């Protein structure tokens, strides 16, 4: 199901793509920037492929926040107040400016934390393996 216009704009803002308030040209520029960053055709319109990529990003973001800061977010495609609060919690832990916005730099830092955490878990599993004689 496609986002409504306001839902899609909230997602773009949450992912660090400023929309320029109520100005349509700002919305178009934000969508184009998002499309360019994710190798989509930069039409400036929230087409199906653009919205699907945004949905994936938000779901991945929530999953990562659940792993790293134990946010207990429901996995959905919406960037809501709970998501913003969990992002701010991660920012505080990383001594980043508290914006509640998951821009590209934050998403990359979060993914590094996820990888680090998963490596630790795998290492513990390997260390706990019984030796076979």
C-alpha cells in the first residue's frame, strides 16, 4: 500500500532529507536527493520504487535500533515518534547531536554497531562450542 503524501514526507524528513516545509519545490528536491542516493531514477516523484526503497530503509532502521538500543519498536514502514526517540537514544549513546533524524551518517554508524554486535554474538557461540574429541 502506498504512503500518503504526508507519511512519505515524514519518512523523508526522518531519513535526513529536508523537504523545505510546505514548498512543493522543496519536496521535489528531497525526493530527488533520496532517489539519487539510492540509484533510482531522479523524477522527484514518490513513485512505487522510491516508496518501496524508503519502506525498506525504515524497516531496517527499526530492526537495527531494536538490536542496538533495545528500542522494542514494531517493525513497520512508518517513521513515527517512537522511531525518532529511539534514534535520539542511539545518538546520545554515540555522543552525536540529538536530532532524532536518521540521516545517512547515522544509519551507517548504526549498521556498524549491528555488525559489531553480531560478530560478538557469533564469537561467543564459537567460544561456547563443546570440543569434539
